[in-house]
C-alpha cells in the first residue's frame, strides 16, 4: 500500500454526501486506502458512513488523537491527513509519488478557500506564502508525510489545538517541507459563520500566544 488518506470526523452530516463521494474517488485509485476516524459524532453522520464501505475507526474526540488512531491502522508508505471539509486536488496522489524522485519526506498543498467572501483569495494567498516562508503547515493544507518519519517523531502531539503547528515544527527539525502549488479546496464556513475579520484576528492572536508559550489547552478554550 502506497497511500493512506486519514480523515478525522465529528458531526459532519451536512456535508457527508460530498465527503463520501470524494473519499470513494480516492479509494478506487491504485495503492490508496481511506481511513475515517470518528470522534463521537451524534448527528447521524457515522450511520451514513457505515453504509459506504469505507474503513471506519472510533477514537476519543480530538483531531490529533483521531489522526493518530488512524495512522496506527494505516498500511501506506505515505500518510495524507485530510480534514473533513477539505478536498484534495485531482492529481494529489500522483504529485506525492513524483516527490519520491526528489527524496522529499513531508509536505503540504496550497489551499483555496471555497465560499462567497471576496477576502478568501487574499487570505489563501497569505496562508500559502506564510507556509512557504516558515516551513509550517496547517491542517487545512492536507499535510502528507512518510510513515517512518511520522512514527519517528511520535505522531501528532496529544493536544487540543495547534497540533498541526507543533507537528510541522517537529518535522521541520528533520526536513524542510515540500510545498506543492496544487490546491486543496477547503471550506470557508468557519470564516463566514463568525465573520472574516473576527476569525483572522482570533487566529493571529492564538498563533502569537502559542508562539510565546501559552498552553494549547488554554487556547482551545478561547477557540471554542
């Protein structure tokens, strides 16, 4: 098995049909398995998922914990972590395959935020630029990593927020990430629900506070 696509799930009934269609298209690609890890959904999304034939794993709620649980079950040489509201580009797996020739060990894709706000293209461009400059990837960018390296650093840190930032830091200490210009589509629903400016300011403040040493547990309470 070459690829394991791991998707943490929690109460995603509203978009479960779109998600399953995307995951089924990935599953039929040669050398790819799909593992969905539920963190205790109560909205009926798990019941729909159970009828899809996709591999389902149950874990304690928490994105980091769920993704680690999926990784333990994975058989692929590459682990691809995909958020439930994100969609990989059509040639994503082929792109990762090509990286083997360049001896890449981990990386991420650019993002494209899907929604009605005219701010989204600018926000996505800034996120992609920041990631390329800093070597830090966000979960929305569909982080992919060689299984051996992921296991060597102990997987995602068991923290309720900023798990993607911390994982990137640990991976970056070994290898600089490969930044694919192909775009993952990610939903702008969070931005639209709480307001674009408010969400930007909140995320900047949370990242700054995490950088200066505030615990992920404290930040998670503010985020929620």
